[in-house]
């Protein structure tokens, strides 16, 4: 197995944007990169061949869900996730910590780890830093994450500090355990600190100095306004080691990708592209559209002109509209293919712009024409209100 390496290929002098190359045992990753999320060893509605055709270089799977079903021991009998799901590119597995914290009253925290009840059948389980390393060894991903504590938003400063310090102690234990189980896997450290700038900077310095080959930024996109997330990152990035790749956990709308790259992030993951696709939301260069809308009912051209995804190259928007409105299974595949391809193409465009020295221009032009979903919803609501007012006159 080859070792994990990261090489910086280009940096933007006006921002923190950078392009790099990651080498893993299962292939090369060019950053910035978006990672499709295959929570249960599958990116919903897509086959590995679909992901490969869309340009995916690495996918993410969820330790919590896979340990419960089908079980890491079973996956280990297939020599890991790559064989089990027939995806032979790089894989990242998270620790399952975020899912455990979201269980609320079903979990109990101690210095040793966390005990929780399964959301499936109520069975009792315990995760410790060492147990997570064992499970992730059995899953066999190229990049793995340690058990951490994701503090809620909002969070009192003292609670945020306690969560951060526990995360640091667990990180040290994970490093020791990983060497015992599988030294070939790349274990990323996780920066925490909730929404306290001083804590975030402290965590970035402490975790950044540990012998992790890469770092993940956790505890963001947990309900806070986007402006708050970007503000916190502006404190974190200057404290991070330049030579290590940076992964922004659970963040991945188109505007997040473009903005996050400028704040120094290299890797992104999120269920958003496939989740919104299943409900009719498709990404375009001008913002998210609802393919179920009447305006697409008779559109002969693709969902977006110029898009080279499998869906847009082969099917009319009218056909995709029909499939979505009738809830045909094929729609879920075609919609997800389009959104995943959009994100991966956007990551490639960002990399090209960074290398060419034009990232600030690309960012400004993209954000100027891309209407975020939240603003689009408000715009639609205003239009509906105007229409209703006109009809009532």
C-alpha cells in the first residue's frame, strides 16, 4: 500500500485558496474536491459506475450507520468497504460522533467515550476512541476520523471548552490505537471549539501540532447562520499547518464550496446534493431550480444548457420533469447524477481558477449570479404574495 501524501500545487496570494494533490492507497485526489456522501456504503440511488462517470475522486461513508448495519465485522470479511461496495477509489469514513451526539437523551458521555442506544432497535453500544479505530480499520477506508464531541449551537463557553479538551484527549488516544490496528490508514485530526474564536484557534494549534497527516474542521454547519460559519473559519485557517490538507466536515452547497475554498478549505462533503435532488431541487449556475415546476413541463432542452452531465446530455428537462412529478425511480438517479456532477465540475473549475491565478474573479462572478436556496425561497414567497395581492384587488 502506498503512503498518504499531500502536495500543494498552487496558492492564491489574495485569499487562502489553494490547489493540491493527495495520494492515497486507492488513488489520487486533486483538491479542492467535493466528496459525495455514501452514508450506508452507497450514495443514494447511484451505482459506483455513476459516481465514476460523474467525476467523483473520493466518497465518504458513515461509521455509525455501518457499525450498526450490516456491521463492520461483515464488511471486514470482504476485506473492507472497497470490495464490499465495488468502489475502488479513495474512501473517507467519519467517526460517527456527530450521529451519536444527535441522539440526545439516547446517549451518555464519559471520559472513556460515549454509550448510546441504537436508533434502529434500542440496543446498547459504546464507542471509545480505541473502538472507533478498530471499527474504521475493519471498514478499511483510506482516510479515517477519530471520535470527537460536536458541541451544539448555541453553546456556553465552558461547555465548548470541555468538549474541545475531551476531543483533544481522545485524539491522542486515537493516534496510539490507530498505529496498533492499521498504521497505513491516514487519520485526520478534528478541530473543535464551537463558536468561540479563541477556542477554535487553540484547537487548531493543538490538533495541528499532533502527528495527523490532515485535519478536519468539525462542529460547523450545525444550525448557525452561514456568516457565522465563515467568521469562525477566518479565525481557524491562519492557525492551521500549511502542509496538511483541510477538510470542512458536513459542508457542501455550491456557494459553500466557492466561499469555503477562499477561506482555505481543500475538501468538502455533504448529503445536500442528493437530498435536494430527491425532492426536485437541481443545481444550475444561477441557483437551485425546482424541476417539478410547470416551466419545465415542455422544455425540449436539458435542465441546464452547457451542462455535460449524463442527465443533461441524454434527457430533456420535460422528461426529467415528468419523472419527478410522477415519482418514478429513474428520476432519483438522474437528479442525483446532475447535482453530483455539478458539484464535481464546480470543484474542478475552482482548481483551474486557483492554478490560473483567477480565483477571486471566479468567486465573485459565481456568487453574483448564483442565488442561494434561502434567498430563492424568499423571492418565490414574495412573488406568490404579489400574485395573491393582485388577485384580491
